[in-house]
């Protein structure tokens, strides 16, 4: 969950003070590694579960996380996250043996049940998903940031590092997403299931390199984030969203290489965990500081395991997909962990636990099989495999050990599941747990179904039923919630269907959630004949007029075009442009207004369309046809209910 006791660096003296503490922590970690202070001979695993809080009626994000924690008296297992609609809980560390994986699943259900009791009182519920389908860009405005000093400091620091420039997302999938935002809070769209594995110090190099190797298959099998802002993008869009949201690089004319704070890493590690920490300190500026309560070197002199507060704060601002972690066990001994950050939350609790079992088992099994994976595969190949997995999930084609070409499904079924089984057996994991959770992975891959594929298939199925995008996304979200409550793994889910959502309530929608954004526009100096043909070709009745910067300048209607063309036929007028006939000051509406306001404005003004503007920029359009579509769907529902 990360320490909350951090501050934005106020001046150069603060930076110097914190940097000195950071270097002291590195020296202290070197000492405890050299003198065998790290706990060994025991393997534990743990996890963090993130989720989205949504309104039960609208199925949209609900900013009540802080209130929920207050009502529950802040249990130690529950915490907030970056956005006010996110919650997170930590699972207790467990030994890697016996039936502890099924016990972890029971623990997740116990926490979710407690949480749901309080959420229900607030007309809310939770969703386990990589990116919530109904999430909109305005949900990620800075006012929705969780009001904690650490988060404000982090947002300010990242913004300053990027020289104040807006965040840009550019993603290509079935659809394309081009969007700018004035805050890095875009990263709060992501919800993850982060799995930790404790590793002995002498094994850290071997195990961390294996974690890099398995990042691709883990991402492919668990992918559950194919939609963002209603666009079908990567199967695991979280990966690209996180990397681009925190990308503070600026373009230059030269070819100097720049590194991102969210990354897969550039190379193998060869000596110890210290390589990663030193690399990240050398590459990335200190963003935050912290009140260092204990000097780590003085703690060592007293024979006590050091806290390494400064190192942990800096590590929390560098986001490797496999992140090194240092901690102190209940027995007072320091330990080392690898945190796998590639897996999304959901689609169900058994799916998440199965993802963890697959990765952890494969880590142990590959360690038995390969003492040094660096000798049989290139690092650049792993990075390529990871990117392919994020983009197309279970359809990815890999280059694997010794240059072997293989599809990820065959790799998982023929090689990695058997290897994971051996790894789990070597740790004396209960055979029932092994068969259950690896069975889920096997069935999922055989049916070529994970959360991302189910979501994309359901989305396509819903789109064919000629309903609005908002109703499609709401139905999809409702189906996710219902299947999660049934505790079904995703390979047993049926496609989402409109009949699943009986209580759709569109009249609470914002204009931004309802408007058309795929617009056909013209400029004031275009000829009327062009606009008329456009209307005929695309079966549209309204064409906004915009300037070269996207500002709304007017509106052309089919009625105006028809009237002009009739008069032209009678009088043989000279060529007329859009400017000659357009409505120069059309009625408009703001994207943040709701659709009831839009209806009232259209009725009062007697107009059939409203351009949607944001600071004069044209961002969308609402027409009477859109309202007719909603009305007809609601009437159909009423008829079915009768």
C-alpha cells in the first residue's frame, strides 16, 4: 500500500537531506546482504487486491472510498488508493505450502463480504476488473484524487517533472484512443492484483530474471483490460495506460535515450537486488521525501534490521512491472520479495488466485529447470514477448528459449503448466489446490478465453443490438458484477446480454457519457454542395462548423441546406459557402451537464441538435435521434417487464 508519510521536496536542502538518507540506506542494504542478515529457508507469498467502487444504480464510479473506511473504522487490511473510487486490501503473507492458496481465496471472500455489507448501505458495490468499462475521462479529474498528502505530492511531482505538460494517451487496437489530460491521475484507471514472492538473497538474481521471463505469459493468461473510455484497445490496456500516464519524457532533436519511470527494465540483473535499486537511483530523480525517523546505519550498529525508509519511498516512485521489495518479517529479520505488478484485478476471485498459483508455481518450476536463464534466451526477446502479450493476450506469438517460435497458448499448455505443477509439488502444495487452480488456467487457455476476450466478445455482441454505447458498457459492467458474485471463473461465463440489465437509468448521465464523438464536420469556407453530399452519404442531419483548431463556429442543418439548394435551383446563384447559411451562434451544451438539461434546452430552443463544447472546443454532439433511441429502449423494457 505504500507509506503515506511523504512530502513534496520544497527546496534544494530537502533534496540533499533526503538523498543522503537514500545513499545511507543503500550502504546499509549492502551491509546486511554481505553479512547474511536476510531471512532465508522460508518462502512466503502475499498479494494486494485493488477494486473499483461503483453506484448500484448507475454502475459508474462512486467517490466514497474514504467514507467507507471511516464507516468500517479503518481495519488494518483495508486502505484507499489514488482515486476516491478505489479501495485496496492486503492479504496476509502465507507460507508457500499446503492448502494456503485456497485459504487465500477464502480470505479474499471474507474481506469482500465485510466490505460489501458497508457498501450496500451506501447504495454501492465493488467491481474486480483491470479497467472499469463505465469509467469516463472526467472520473479521472484531479478533484477525484484521494485527499491524502502523499497523493497530492506525487501528482505535483510528476507534473513538475514533465514540465507541466499534459498527459497524452495514444493507443491502437480495434479502435484508436487519442486523448490528452491535464493530470497524471489517468493511471487511477488501473486496478491490479499484485502478487509478492519472498526470495532468499542468494537466489534473487536467478528468481528476478525468471520473473522477467514469465511476465509475458502471466500477462497473456490474466489479461482483463481491453476497454478504456469505450474504446477497444490492448487486451491488457493497463500496461500502456500506466506507462504513458507517468511518461515525463520530452521530445528532443537529438537521439539521446531517455528512460520511463514505468518500465520492464533494460537488462538482466547479474549480482544482487542492489543492482536494481542503484540503477533506479542513478536514472530517476528523487520525487518525494519523507521524515526519516531512524538512521538506517545507526540501526545496524545497534544490531537491528534497518527500516530503509528513504529507499522504500524512492522505490515507490519507480514502477517496474516486476518491482524489488525489501521488508521486515514479524520475527524482526529483513527479507526480500519480488512484486509481480502485471496482473489485473478480476475477472473473478478464483481467476485471480489461479493467476497467482500459475505464476508462483512457474517461478519455482523454472528455477528447478534453469539455474541461469540468461544463457538460453535474450533479454530483448522477453521484453518483446511482454509487449505482444499486453497487446493481443492469448493470441501472442513468442520467441522462446533457444529461439523457438511458439504461440503463447501452446507454451502455457505444453510447457508452463507442467513446469508450474512441478514447482508447486516441490513446495509441498496441496494436490487439491494444484489441480483446482492450474485446472482453471488450463480450461481458460483451452477455450481461448480470459477476461479480455470475454469482454471483447460481449461488447461486440451488445453492439449488434443497436443500443447506445453507455447502455452497452453498463450492461457489460453489470454482467461482470453478477458473474463475480456467482464466483464463476471466466471460462464459464456466458456473453453479456441486454436482458441482464433490467434497471438501466440513463437520465442521470452526463452529456459526456451520452454524446456522439465520431463527428463529421465542415469549415466555414466549404461549399454547400459538399456538406449536402456528406449529409446524404452518412445519413446525418446536422454538421458542426469548426475552425482549424477545433473551436465551434456554427452549425449547418439539413433544412438549411435543402432551402439553399432549392433557392439556388430557382435563381442560379453563385457558389455559396457554409458561412453564408450556417447558424452562427448555435445553442450549445457543456460536456459536464446532464442529459435532462440537454433535453430541456433542446425543447426550449426548438432545435434538433446541440453541439457539445468544452472551452469553445467542439467535443461532441447530441441530436433528437439519440433521445429517441433511449426512449424506445426504455419503452421496450417496460413492455417486456409487463
